[in-house]
């Protein structure tokens, strides 16, 4: 028994040692994504109680428009910023769907009183979006391997697999539509959100 415990500890230590070190800029991005996803639980609780659908196309379009304009005003690549935040919205919806599904099947319900969406949770989401945009701007083009590292970190923090995958997909250094992937070459501008909007 003690030998098995020792082997498990050794394997966990080796797995941690194999992960690349996280720079402060990388940690800020992961923390900002996690902070935004943490709000999904509160949104899900409100929608569950009010009988609202998880998807809200009008609100989603509003957020995407806001972030596109804000990214462009900061000299960032607006179209890639829009793609990045579309992925964050999809991740939030995946987390909400998971929670609503569990509650409908009898999982324990939250015990806190819900806030309002307007002026309450959505204000926090807007602030989280700005913080995430700032974090992405500081990071610049994501380094190779960062997407997988961010995905693992989010799942270790309790984010569901689907939400973590969706939220971190834009951080992948490989462009699935780029034929150079087969030769492991890094496309020059993949999700370089911080690059000039004029590029």
C-alpha cells in the first residue's frame, strides 16, 4: 500500500515537472479565463430559476461587438479578438449547460440568492472581459504548448472538460486550416490578438 502511494506521488511529481513553467503573462491569461468562467455558475443559477435558455444571441452579439471595438481601439487584431471572445462565450455556455443539466437531474442547488443579470452579474462579466483582453494583450502570440497547459490548468480548477477545451482553443499555436501543421511550423499570426490591427 505504501509502495503504491509512493509510486502515485512520484508520477504526479514527474507530471508536474514535465509541464513548462508558466510565465506571469501566461498565468494572467489563465487566471482571467478562469475568473470569467467562474461567473458562468451564477449566470446558470439565474437562468435556471427564471426558466431562461442558456444561449442569449442578442447579449452574445453585444459582447462580441464591444470587445471587437475595444480591441481595435487598442491597436489589437479585432477579428482575432472577436474569435477569441466567441470561444469564451461558447465555453461559458458549456459550463452553464453542464450545471443546468445536473440541477435538473437532482444535483444539489446553490444556496445563495441570485443577483440580477442586468447591472449585476453582467457588469462583472464585462469587467472580466476587459481584464481578459488586457491579459491577452500582454501575452502577445501564445507560445507553443500554452493551449494544452491552459486547458489542463482550467480542468484542474474544476472547469468541465468541454468548457476548458473551448476557452483555450484559440490559444493553440497551430492553425488547423494551415497545411504547415504537418511540418510543425508555427504560422506567423495565429491568434496574435495583440498584433497591430493594420496587419
